C-alpha cells in the first residue's frame, strides 16, 4: 500500500456557544498557523455559520499521523476554553475516510 493510499480525512462537527462566535473566530485566526503546522496534517478546512454550528475537515498523511497529533490538537483546542458546547449533531459523528485506489 502506497503512502498516498493511507491518507485519511476526518470530518468533525462542533458548536460555538451563543455570544462566543466572534471571540472564537478571532482566536481561530490567531491559532491558524499553529493548527497548520501540526505534523501529518496536509490540509484543514473549517466552516461554520453565524449560529456557531460548524465542521472541521482535515486531510491526514495517515491514521497514525492523526493519532500522533492528538495531544497537540487537545492543547490548541484547549485554548478555546468554554467557547464550545455539547450538541446533538443530527446523527452525524466524527468520521474517518481512507483515500486510496
């Protein structure tokens, strides 16, 4: 199996607390370069609406690279403090897709 066929993508839903969208947006812009420097992450797309519902879509070099980045992701994500809230994602859960032929 080639390295390229081991790439994977994650789609992670989230909800920013009411009244925290602008603050979270500014912090996200400030941390963007740090998120992009995470080893093994090839691409990251973050989309959300004005109500704070969003998704982070990431392309990883491999499932192992994604797993190795967990502590750094937790560290960076922790800087958002209480800006995020639990919500029911309409039966959509964090998923992982493998890229290959």
